[in-house]
């Protein structure tokens, strides 16, 4: 049987479409290719986005911003020296983009303007740190990305 060029093009298109459909179906049905949102309550957090922007802008008015450094014990987050540590309240959220099971949140409990995040809680790789804190009635937000 002789196949002309028109039939060959149709067969090539059908094979290509079948190939693409195989991968689409595999990616949507296989559980190892998770399609989770970045965070559980994505839409709820999106509604709070403007207040985060306001808190970040408010943090820019500080004389001294939050700093961090990596030590042998973990990550040390240093709060401004001009603030009374007894009036600082809030939480630190560490987000692991590659695996949400490693995400965790700790309350701010300062000693000498420092907060230590223990090394045993952190894996090597990228982390997003979000420090949401209040001093008196003022709210501040500090965000950064680190490679641990």
C-alpha cells in the first residue's frame, strides 16, 4: 500500500496529539506531581496583602531594621536595639518553597534583642522568612529569602 504525503501529515499530527495527550493525562492524574497552592489559605492571605504592604512600609521608617545571620546554632534574628524587648510581640514564619511539610511558625521570644531559630529545625536550601511583629500599637513586617 502506498501512502501519499497528505496521509502521512495526518498520521504525524495524530501521533503528535496522542503524545501530548498522554503527558497531559499523566501530569493531571499522577499524585506525585502535586498541584497544591503555595499556601493552604491562599485566597484568604491574598485579602490581607494590602495590610502586609502597609506594615512593610511602616518598617522602613525604623532607624534600624531587623537583621539576621547564620551561626553554628542556627539563624539569629536581631531586632532593633532601640526597642524594649518586653514590648515586642509577634511571630516568625519560615516557609520552605520546595516542601510545605517543613514550614513552621514560632512566637517571638527575645533575649538581648535576639531570636534564635535552632539549626535542627532547618534543612539546607531556600527558606522564606516572614517576621510579623508589633511594638506597642505599631505593626511591622520583615520578609527575606535565605539559603541555609
